[in-house]
C-alpha cells in the first residue's frame, strides 16, 4: 500500500491561530470543495477547541476504484521545447485516469470532508512538488492550510508555476534555472487547487488543502489509509482531478479500524 499521506508532528497538535479557518466545513460540487465559513469563534472558544491526540485513535482505509472506460492516453507534444523533447525520448503518453487491473485508481485525494472537531496546526514539514523531465511529480498531493509547499525545478529549462486557487492568493512564478525552489502557503481550505505551467501546457499538478491532517493520496493500487482519528461520524470524500468527487459516511468508535471502498463510475 502506498500513500502520500502527511502527518504533522505530535507537537503540532492544536492551534489557536488557525481557529477561524479550521472551524470551516466544506461544501462540495462535483469538481471542487469550498469551505463554508463558520461564525467567528471567540478567543476562549478557539482555545477550547484545540484538538488533542485521541487516547485510542481510529482509522479508515480501503480502495478507490474506477469502473468504466478510461479515457484514451494522449500523446504529449513537447517539440516546442527541445529540452523537454530530449528528456522524454520517444515521447510521452499521458493517461488522465490510471486504474489498475482490479480498478484501483491512482491519484485520488481522500479526505475527511466533515465531522472533524477542533483545530489542528499545520506541520512545519514541507510538501514537495518537483518539476522533473517537464512533468510535475507527484500529480496529486495534500497540504494543510498554512503548511509550506515547496515547488522545485529539477530541469535545465524554464518553467512557470501558476497556481490558481479560488480561495487563497494565487501565484505565478518563473523558475528559469535547475535547482530553484519556491515555497508558498495556501491560506484557505480548497480541494483541489490546480497548479499549471504556463510554458508547457501539458504540465499540471493538484493540491488538496485541508484544515486537518486526515487525508491521503491513493497510490497505483488505489489504496488509501487515514489514521489517528478521534472517534466520530465522518464524511469521507474522494476527489480525482478529472473524475470529480464521490463520498461516503463512516462512523468510528474508539480504536476502530474500518474498511471503506469508494468508486468512480464512468459509463
Ligand atoms: Cu514547464
């Protein structure tokens, strides 16, 4: 099982500064989720709502599957940039929907859409996204509100990183040299934020930004695992950059390890 889940250090549990953002819940359409602002909490309320590590944490894990006919692979035309063409001898075929033989779907952002109580501080650990051989790696990642997102250029060519969030401030940064890194933070929860390259139109990556650490990204087998959860009733949502969203409810008792499978159907 391979996920890209990121967890904050234990010392990061609880936050007051992010209380206003953390108390938002999500309202989702097919393609994206936007937070529904809650009433402004008082300072006392913010302090009292800090989440504590659960004594007997629960977990939910399973597989996201795709059922249907996946779109055909597209051949990427990189001839506009000789560096990219040389870095990908023979060309590249892009598959927007990557499903294993049993339907396991890669690159799905799975998160707790509602039901999480209290506030969580973002970890200091950077989420890393690389530009390598004229593609973004990984395709989907996750970050908490306020967590540093480092975007690196491993290529000896110009990339232009263009982030297009709806709820945070966007950015548009030229990265002309190999070895450059920019670090940015998103200030509001949003699933998913698209980041593209203005030089190479095939380059795009997606970041799911949440107010808590309970998320994961499916690997090639479609598996995900979210652990460390307090007991509660949750809505678990899965968002794929091209297929939209699906969700399911799950109730977790203390220490429970529940299995949950999610499915995208495309006739
Ligand atoms: Cu580029």
